[in-house]
C-alpha cells in the first residue's frame, strides 16, 4: 500500500513544463509593425532585417532597433493565430508555462513584453529574460517537457534531456535533428501535441 501511495505521490509531484519563446513563436519576427516603424523613420520600406543592414549598416540598424524598442510600438504586434488557444490548452493539461525571451530585461522592453502578453490573453506562470536559452538550468525531472523556439540553437542543447519534446518553429520545414520537430503554425503544434495526448490518454 505504501508503495502504491508513493507511486501516486510521485506522479502528483511530477511536473509538466512548457518553455515558450516569444519572437518568431508567439508572434512573427521580424514583423510588419517593425517595418512600418522603419518606414516612418527613414521613409523606405523593407521586408527583411538583412536588407536594412545592407543599406544602412549594422550600427544604424542597431540604432533603429533601439528606437523601436523604446517606442512601445511592439505592443501593436499581432500574436500568431491560435497561439493563445494552444497555451490555454497546455495549461488545461497541467503544464506550467514559462515564457522565455532573449529580449533585453530593461524597461520599457520588459514592461511592454509583460503588457503585450497579458493584453493578448496569454496564460503563463513565469516570464524570463534570458540571453542564451541553452543556459537555462532545468534540474527537476519532468513528466513532460516541451520547448518551442524559432532559434534552433535554443533547442539543440536539450536533445539529451529526458521526456523532452523539442519544437522548432520555422517556415523552413527541413528537419535539422531527428529529435527536433518542425512546425510552422500553432495548428501544427496542436496536431503534434494534443492529438498525441488524446491517443495516450485513451490507452
Ligand atoms: Mg525567437
């Protein structure tokens, strides 16, 4: 009996954790809001970061990016379709949700990031500003760990972790590692995670 109870207690204590990036995952990156801001500043329409850099150089690009970050324009960015719903489903299934971004920690960026998440009704437990995602220390044993990032380098350090589902959010469908899933929309995430669960729970 004691053994049985221990087993149950162990199950209850096992945590489910989802680690989710913002830029390129919860919203497009770069996006229209940024390009419109650049247009207002220098009266030229761009469609990629590289294009801005090759026209104005790295220093000017960084200056524009800083102005953009200070402007509060980021609050206007639209979330990717069904991102909010997927986070809600994760929460319903007992996942702890950590939003982990490499945006800078200083204000107003940090404050605007928190505001943007709440204004767009994202459910989450923690918001973390971490420059190098791979350095995030995960020391508990997780019943299930999901990590979603548009930056492959943010995922590759976790391929050896136990019970981990690594998801690369990218338009480029080429799979870089057999342990890293590739998705380009939250609908695909839904199919990957929740259909899989439905099957598991039916067993
Ligand atoms: Mg990102």
